[in-house]
C-alpha cells in the first residue's frame, strides 16, 4: 500500500468515526438489536458446550452391571470379559470382587447401623460383578443380546442392571440441547435480519441527510469507494461496540449467577462449568463476537450503499 492509498484509507476511517459519533442517536437501535443477536449466539455456544459436558459426565457414570455366581471360575470370567471387550461398543470393563462389593455396600450405608449390623452377622451375600461402560448408551442392544445368551445367563446370579435412570437423564438433556440449538438458531436469524434492516435504514437516512455533501464530493471527483467507505467503517464500529457490549453483559450475568446466588447449577445448565468455559475461551469468544458484529454491519452497509448511493448518483 503506497502513501496515497494509506492517506485515503486513513481519511475514510476518520470520516467513518466522525459519522459514528454524528449518528450516535440513530445507531443506538441498530447496536441494541446487534447486541441481542450476538448475546443469543454466545449463550447458544456456551449452553451447547455446557450440555455436552453434562452428558459426558453422566455417560461416564452409566454402566451395565453383570452379577456373577460364586461358582464362576477365573477362566470363565476371563472368557466372558474377553468376549465383551471384542464388542465395539464396550469402552471398559471393571471387575468388582465380593469383598470390594461388601466394602462399597458398607460405605454407602455407613449411616444405617441396622443394615451394617445385619450384613455383619451373615456370610458375604453380595455377588462379584462386571461393570461394563459402553461407548454409546443408546446402542447397547448388541451387548444386551450377548448377555442374554443361555450360556452367559448361566453364569449370572441376578438380572443385569442397565442404569436406566441415568439413560433417561441423558435423553432429557439431549432433547433440551436440541431444543436450545433450534431455538437459538431461529432467534439469531430473526434478530440478525432485524439488525440488518435497522442498519440498512440508518445508512439510508444518513445518505439522505448528506445527499448535497455527497453530490459535491462526486462532482469534485471523489471515487465511489471513497464515498462508500465511511458508511462501511461506521457500521463496522457498530459491530465492534455490539460485540464488546454482548460479551460484557454475558460476563456480568455469569458473575451474578455464580457469586450473588452462589449457584453451581441452574436446572440443566451447570453455571460453574459455563462460567469456567467462558473464562477459558474469553478472548476467542470476544474476537468471534466482534467478528460476527463486523460482518453483519459491513454486509448491511455494503448493500445499502450499493443501492442508495447508486440511486442518488444517477439523479
């Protein structure tokens, strides 16, 4: 970029900044709607990440418990484990011995003296078990089919447990995530269109108010780019301001939720994780928000100036 181009660019930027200050009253509505749009985008991203983390945490706790008879030999158990590991949906298998099961039972019921007394007066009645962790809790039919084979059922002392309550929790969170994704997308599209229309009309009014000045600039030989440039710079500033404001608002909301209310969760939304996620990705989020705001503003301004400046110059 030569000196002349640099000087021209700096003049365009300066004029755009002056227009931004001059049209601050008209810009408030456009910036406000852009802030709403960008805030919806940000909440959608953070909520999706939070729901994904919640699903992962619950999924990690889901297991299939296979209870073994006391007569099962090490060889039979090892073959059972080997066959299960060959299943593509089995992520891990933990063996819990009778002694470990008894210790876990005592720990879970350490506040219930009657149960502890009762179990201490008998031989250990708890069976050994295999705790199977699936990769996908929604696709355990092949595991279930294997465990229900007659020769495998012969090794089991009780019915297999499939952690159904946790599976239901995952289904509910998945449904909530899907709903928020769709609702967020619809909201973003609607408010983005509204903000573009407001910016469009703001630029149209600015062109109308400055029509004599723009005509003189054209007569003096100003290029189309030099005339359009300040309007685009002005709306780019709208996007920058809107991006910073939206991030500030969300940051404030997380601060209030995690400190004033001392909340670790709000329904399905893990406030602590969401707040930590926001803090970890702050600069990326800020840059993305500003980038989206700049894109919306520049696109709106470019369309408006192409239409109305061309119309005015042809008069």
